[in-house]
C-alpha cells in the first residue's frame, strides 16, 4: 500500500499541472472540505438503504397508529 502511494506521488510530482495532478488536488480538497454530517448522511443512505448491510430502525411515537 505504501509503495503504491509512493509511486502515485512520484507520478503526480513528475508532471505538476497535468490533468491527473489537478484531479488529485480536486479530489483531496473535496474530501477535506465536506462536512462530517454530510458524509455521514451519504454513508447512511448507501449502507442502510441501498446495500441493506445494516438494519433499518423505525421511530414510533405513542400516538402512532401505523404499526
């Protein structure tokens, strides 16, 4: 894993300003700028509702008649 990171770092450093370098910078800035609650909501949608890997919990109140 570390060797792959090193190789990709060398490749991006060898051609600064290339489209691959700009894409990597954009991806890094996007990941660093996203708010934690947004990332959590997206992960919740993906793992609970789309992939169905985690159980879905439902909220019932005392007055709820749709059980």
